[in-house]
C-alpha cells in the first residue's frame, strides 16, 4: 500500500466514522434525554404512590376520606336544619300577616268605641272633664297604634320580599345537599376498593426500584454518549491535518503527519469504543429493569389500580364541586339573610311599641270606669263604653304579643340561618381539593407507568440499542485497521521541516487527550512551544515544487474546531 493511499484511507475512515457518530450517536442522545425527562417526571409521583400504598399511607388516606365524609354529614344536617328554618319562616310570614289584619280590625273597632266615648262624655248632663280627656287620649293612642301597625306591615313586607330569594336559594341548597348525600354514600365503597388493593405497596415498591435503576442507567448512558462530541472534534482535526498535505507523493513531512493522524484516529476509536461499550451496558441495565418494572406495572394493571384511583378522584371532584356550590350559594344570599334578620328585628321592636300603647290604653280605660261610677246613673253608659274599649285594647295587646313572638322567631330563625350558612367548610374543602388532586395525579402516574414501562419491546430504546451496536461495530472496524498498540515515540529524529510540521499540527488540538498522544509520538523540544512560523506541508524540500495549499495555522478559524 502506497503512502498516498494511507492518507486517503485515513481520511475516508475519519470522515465515515464522524458521519456515523453524528447520525447514530447524537440522535440516540436526544432520544435518551427525552426518556430521562419522562422518567424523572414520574420519580416523585411513584415515591408518593409508594407512600400511599403502604399500610400507614392507606390508613392516612382512608382517614382523610372519612374526615371528608364526616364533614359532609355535618353539612347535610346543617343544611337540613336550614331547610326547616326556611319553611318555618315562610309559615310565620302567613301567620304574621293574619295577625296584623286582625290587629288592624281591633284598632278600627277600638277607634269607633273611643269616638262613642267622646260623644257620650260630651252629652252627659254632668260633664266630666276627665272623661272627655280619656276619650281623646285613647283616640290619640289608637291613632299612634294604627300608624305603627302600618309601619310594621311595611317592614314585615320588606322582610318577606327579602325572604323570597332566600327561599329560592334554599331549594338550590337542598338539591345540592341531596347530591352530596348520594355521593357521600358512595365513599365507603371507594374505601373498600382501595382496601382491596392487596399487595399494592409491594408491587409499587418493585416498580419504583426498577424505575430508579432505569433513571440512573439513563443518566450514565447520556453521559457516556456525550463522548461522541469529543470524538467528532478529534476526527475533524485528523481530517484537517490530512487535507493540508501535499497530494503529490514523496517528501519527508508526509510520513510523520500520516503517523500522527493514524495515532490520533486510533486513540479516538479506542476511547470512543470504551464509551460506547459503557453506554450499551447501561442500555442492557435499562432493558432488564424495564422488564422488571413492566412485570410490576402489569400486576398493577391487573389490580385495577388506575381505574380505582381514577374512580376515587372523580368522586372527590364531584364532592368538591358540590361543596363549592354550597359555599357559592350561601355567599350569594348572605346579604339577603342579613337584611332579613334586621327587618324582622325592626318589626319586633315596632310590635313592642304597640304593646306599650295597649298597656297605656288599658290603664286609661280602668280610670274611666272608676270616674264614670262616681257620676252615678248618668255614668253607667260611659262605664259600658269604657269596658268595651278595654276589651278591644286587651285583644290588641294579645295580637301584639302573638306578633312579637312571631317576629322574634323570624329574627332568631334568620340569625340561625346566617350562622349555619356561614359555615363554609373552607378547611375541609381545601383538604378535599388536595385529596382530589393527589388521587388524580396517582391515577395519571399509574397510567403513564403502564405506558412507559409496561411494553418493554416497543419505544425508542430497542432502536437506540441497535443503532449504537452498529456504531460500535463500525468503530471496532476502524480500530482493527490501525495500530493495535498505544502510540509510541517516532523512531527517528525529526528534520527541521518535520519538526515545524508536527509543531504546527499541535496548534489544532482543543483537548488534552490529543496533546497527550501527540507528545508521546513527538516529544516537544524545550523551545518548540512558541508559536511556529507558517509552514506549507510539501512532498519535498524544494520551495518551487510546493502546491498552493493552506499551511498549518493559516486560514484556520473556529469553524474548523467544534468546541
């Protein structure tokens, strides 16, 4: 084989191996990075799944769901009582309305009796100023009672208007609570499903351990394949120094550059071959770990783990939505409930004012009877009128007491309603949201685990293994046609032109490994580390025979070196 064919062969091997690394190694690295990202995203969730699958974890999860169930029971009881309160409020509205109508009639009747008393007092032969004042005072009091009653009716009417949207909201609340109660009854079955996942902790543990081995092996494989970048840089440097040789045969520079290129190519192939071997070993670990993880995942699938957690997550989501709806409705009607309570409080105060008037009129009636009896026979008619008036005011007093009781009941009911509806269960809803989010995340984790780990034969890893195995064979083929021993010192001393050539070649390197091989073949002279003068590599020492090619160090740019 001629010296010219040696350079050509080295060039072809370097270019071909560089192309193979770019095509197979870099694509494999990208795919492994993607696999690593996907696997690392599952790490925390699998550990959380393992924690929940443990005996303590399942007990904590069960207890949390039971706590939510207890809160739902409280909600159902509270809003059931609120429904009863709302019904009583509506009934009281009807009763108050009837009592007000009755009291208005009694006031009108009492006013008529008072007018009769006034007329009668003026017609007595023995006019009595006290009786005349009595009749007028009663009329004035009744006028005040009538006005207060009208104001009370208006206040009660406003309160009744405020009650309507509350009543409508109560229907929505009742419907929402009914839905929650149905979902609440489904919780025990969900807990039984979780408790039925026997062996879950052990199986999840196997999957988690296998997953950890896969992640570790992927990290090592990615690191090993990064050696492809360094190999490509070194191959580019070999190609560059060979391209700058004079294509004409002969010359004393050619042998040393060919030897240098062969040594660099051989060391690159050996170094990269070791990295490929390490990467393929990691891929075998990944393959075996995937099989172990796949078996665990298939066990999980046979248990229905994904389906169970998905079912629990959906139920918790429905419960959370129901509680949120309750909180939303109660927050919306809170202003109406506050106005309702205030309206009934004002109404009760107005009725108490009427009751005070009744007591005053009753006292005036008794005084009128006593005065009329002193007049003798002429006062008998006045006595009867006063008695009638006292009976009317007594009935007004009774109606007032009934209305006071009803208004106070309305006020108390509205207050209880506001207190009960103000319990929005924020803490329980927050915990429920956490459980829902956690459960759905676990369902997704198991589903993704089934997808990523369940099928050990599909996916990019078998293809990556085949590609890297092909690259390893190609790399081995390169190494086989090169020196099979470590680089050794060039046997002869270098001429000045050879020394300048190898020193110029040394300026191409960007890695210590390249410099190490170079210095083994051609140990540097003490004064040779200074930058060499531009030198054209020619086949002989005659300047006129040198072809016009770039010298080492001339025309170089960063494009020649892939840092």
